[in-house]
């Protein structure tokens, strides 16, 4: 069963033109063979007219076809399927299977019946054109398997369109004859290697459309739009109107229900290529990332500075003790002041990011309304592998960093939007994991690859809201990705940024924007076991230099624990190749107020300085220590205490100070005037050369009495519970809490005055109940925390042991330690803190506080028990 040949926009050979090219004797033979009665004296034009009318009649065509042999009819059918005309050399090779003599006989038979002709006038005698005239083709029915061949599709395009397409294919030719240009294009596209190269140059949307059409049965433009989006529909229209791959519709407008058909012989080659690539024409998405970008003209590596910038932030917080805000964080002014010293860039969001991370990772903790360093914070900064993993986890999971907004530290009020952002972060990291090692990747190429890899990102790019976002000035997928790459991802040291200014421009204008995975980024994203090198490596032998003018110069490789402590004891002035600090009276005073002693300050400076401690520094510290506390400012009652009456007389003699002082309560105590702030008095005294100590109290503690009526039985129950609790704590901790013990003794004396009541039995009952409850708590309390730990447990490597200890301290989990010689019994300890060399913990085996050297811990295990 067949169907008629489609309508040609640029039809093949015309019957009248073909007849005109033939000699008169041949025309008379055609007339005779086709039983056309003509007069012998007719001239050539009249004979052509008569033959044109006679041969084009469908009834005559069918009659003439019936007179041909089967091989000859098959030859005409194949010629019609190829568009109706071919160069003679091609026709002999493909249709005549190389048998020229036999082919010539069959063409001669078809010519005598007016079904096929040879044109030597237009295309020459060297390789004449063999064709079936258009009017004859309309009457030929093509079998199902011979429809929509590539040559037939190509024949529908003008010479100009074919020339343009040949140029797009990279074909260099000056051929201006349509049939021969069609043959050149056909030969190029049916070569698998050339076709594969052509497909690689198509856009991702066009390749997606081809994949979809090849995989579906009778798809339509409506199907393309619903499955692949509006962008794919535009790509489909480009393929149909600008390339000869699809059978073009008869109208000039693409209907939504138009069946999409790829040239049949081309479709077979495309399907073969798709099978060779796992079922899709599109190569694996990451393969396109191997097309390396050009070497950028400028490179920034903010990740190298993040550990030092975090150390700077922690050191300044240790020095200034800023206030904690209601929703976390610190005052913007103080954070901006700290940001002046950061080295990773000028992005105003960078200080906020560091502060949010430091708070989330428990590097800081709130105390009396102010931020203070956690005991293990500085040491954790030195463990680069653990630090980077914690950074990445924080960024993936946080709700407080909002890349939808230009002010990323602003809170995202929409929960669904925050969850979508978390999904996008995860998929961006997964896309980065597919990037090649040690190669620059084009931002444009990564964006297009991410569209293919991430359904969530593709939805953001092509979804129905995309147009609304653009028209309303909202955040587009392009903006979001650029904010992530040059922001948190670069800050964390996962990538280096090439040509950073190019990232300020939108996708279509961001030429030159590129990035490259760092060694640390590869290790984290590809889960490598290699040791992470993150930031500037520290040297345990590095020392700072103290100059006689009280200036301190710290090298970049100074251990971060020393750097943070130095920030807390001095005033940071600038950071360049080296960090510049200044030892001042105010800095020493703040350290003394925070609990430092002069001995501890001088010991640190002496041990970590390459030049020793100059006499001027020793003198300054000693002077501050001698004067510190000679005036005490206490907030509880708003008064000032001095060490001797003469000191108070001295204060009243100074006008500015006297204006803030009130009534004199005693020779050494004076009140502060109502309305005057103790902080202002402290600052004034400091400027005048005094060293006042400042007492921080959250709120005044008041004690009041309450009368409670208890029955003798209730009181007996309470005493029994308290005494069993005291006994349990004594057996576990080796000490009795004084306040609870005193209260229990007083209540017992009351019971002694009540005859007939004995609490011995009740105490035993409570002790047994208390033991059962505690055991249940031990078995359950630590399980959730233990499940959150991601590292090896038990740990035997030094790095892993330190990670386990840090986790145990933060979560208050007990540890089982193998300490010292391997034949020593394991110890169950309750860790409280650590420093560079020691772990401080309560040892249950020895029933007391103990200090353990970190380098002698052979194994550490979280046992899932809280304390």
C-alpha cells in the first residue's frame, strides 16, 4: 500500500522541460510507444504540447507503468523516493548497483514510455541528470518504507537555503546546481562521523528535541512543549525551518498537531548513534564540560583566605565581646568593622556568611548576652579537612543564608522557597563534582549542563514562572547560580574564579567567565580519601615578632590558635603579607577583665615570639596588672569601690570623673549618679590612665522567703528522693553537691521532730527507682547525637580521634579511651575541654578529674551516653 508523493516547494524535473531537451526522433518514438496518434508533419513544439498533455494523465501513467518490467518499475519507485532526480553516476551506483549497461536499458525503456528522462543540456553530458518529471511523480504511489527519504526532504529547499545549510555543516563547495548540492549534503549527513560532529555543534535544546522525536511514536509540537518546555518548542521550529532534517509541513505555519517526521534514512543513522551512546543522541551531560575554557586573564582564590579570615573574626570577637542579637549574629556596625580585615574579597555578604557559620558550627557561644569563643573553636579551624566538610554541610542545610535575595543574610520568610534553595545547592554541588580536574570550565557551559542534570534547576530556568521572574525583576536561575559560584562556593575554597568581573554580567554577556575546581574541592565533592589542603598551610614552628615599639608582626603561616589568641591580646591594625598588631594598655586591660593574668599573657608572648618579650612590653603588662582592680566598677548597685580613701579623693579632684560620681557611701565606696552609665565611667577612667576592673552581672540576684505547707508523708518522700540523689551523685562523681546536701540535712532535722516517721525505707525505694531511671536515660539520651556523627567510630587515626573528641565535648557524650600502653584497661571519661596538647575530662575509672595527653590516646570511641 502506498501514498502519494508530497507537494514540492521546489519541484524536480518538469515534463515539458524534459521533453524539450529530447531530439525530435526520440519524441516521435515516445509518441508511437505510448499510442499517441499524431500527424507526421507536426513540428517539435506542437509535438511537445501533445505529449505533455498525453503523458501527464494518471490513467496513461498507470498504463505505461504496467508495461514495464518489475525491475524497471522498482527502479522508478526508488528514484521517486529519492526526490525524483539524481546525477547519473549516483543513480547507477545506488539504484543500478553499479551495472551501467543494465541501468541504461531500464532508463531507456522508461524514457520510451515517457516516465523518466535524461537531461544533458542543463547539467552536461559528463554526469547528466536522471529524473522522473513532476507530473509523473504525482501519479506514483510510494511504499511505506520509501517515504520521506533525506534527498526528497532536501529537494524541498531552495538553492540559497541549501547553500546556507552546507556552510553550517562546514562544507566548502562552490557548487550552484541544486541536484549536485543536494547530493553533497546528503553524502555528508549520511556519514556517521560527520553527522556526529554536526550534532555536537547543535544546542542542547535541539539535541533534546531530536532525542524526543526519535523515542516517541508520532509526536507533535504540542507533545514537545508539554514534555520539554517552551525553549524546546522554539528549538523545534528552528530545526524544521532552518535545517533539512525534518519533513516540512505544507503550510508556512507549524500546527500544534502536525506529525513530526525525521527523514527516514537519516533517522536510522541517528538511532544507531543514539544506541552507541546509551540511548540518547545527547552525550553524557558532563562530557561537554571537557571542552576546556580559555586560560583566564585574572584569577581570584578567596578560599585560600577563609581559614585566616575566620581566625580574624574569632580573634576580634574574643577581643571585643560583641552583643548577641535576638535572632543571632552581632551588630552590623561591629561586623563591618571586622570585615575591614578580611582578605577574601569585598563582597558585603562575606562577613555575614562567616558569622553565621561560626555561630552554627559552635565556634562561638552566647554568654551573658555577649559572644565568647568556645573552648575548642580556634583548634577546629586548624583541622582543614573537618573545617571544609563542616562548611559545606552548613551551606547545604542552612535556612539563614538566602541567595534568592541580593542581601543574602536576610531571612527567607517562605519555607517552600528555602527548601527549594537547599535542593538547588545540593544539585549544584553534584554538577560541580562532574567537572574535570585541573581544567577551567566555562560558566556558560556549566549552566547549560546543570539545566540537563538538575530537574529543579531546569524547572527554574524553563518553568511557567520564568517569564514572570524576568518581568518582575526577580532572581533568575542565572543570577542564583552566579551568586552561589562567586559567593559561598568560592569562599569555601571549592573553586577558583577566572575573570571575576565577567560574573557581574548576565548569561548571554558573560563571555570569559570560568572557574576551576581546587584540590580541596575535588576531595570534598568526589569523596576522595586524599588529605585536604585548604587555605594557607600553617607551620607549628612559625613565630611572631615583637618590636620595641610594641608592634607585633605575624606571618601568614602562624598557627591559627596563636593567631586568635594574639588578636585577643592586642589591637589588630592591618593585614597584608603579614598581620600587624599593636600591644596597647586598653588591650591588656580587656584581657585582664576577661580573666587573663599577667603571668599567662607574658608566658604566651614569650613562648610564641621569635624575638622574646621586650622590656617595654614586660613593663606595660606589669604596670597594667599592678593597677588593675585598684578601682572596681560593679553593676549590681551602681557604685565604685577603691582600694584606699586617697584614691577616691583623687577621683573627685578630677572634674570630668566627679560629674559621673554620686553620694559617698564610705571612705572607699561611692555611688554612680542616676543616668550615668558605668560603661561611660569605665571608658573615661581608662583614658585617664587608670585600670578599672569591670564586673559583668546579668541581673541582680535577690533572695526571698516562701512558706510551703507539706504533709509529713510528702516531706518524707522529698527527703528520701534528695538523699538517694546525693548518694547516686557521690558514687558517680565522687563528690556531694553542697547546696542539695545542706537542704536535705535541714529537712531531715524537721522530720526528726515528727515522731513515728522513718525515711530509711523510702530512701531505699527512691535510690532503686533513681538508678533505673538514670540507666534508661543513659541508654537513650546519646543515641540521637551518636547517629549524627559521620566520622569513623571508634577512631584510631590522630585526625579522626580529634574529631571524635570535639564532637563529644560539644554534645556532652561519654568516651571510651584506649590510653597509653595498649594493655592498659579502657577508660570511660566525660570530656569537658581540650587545648593543643591535652584533653580535660572526668575519669569514671579513677573517680576524679584527669588530664590526658592527646598524643597518647590510641583509640577514642563515642559510646552513646550523655553526661
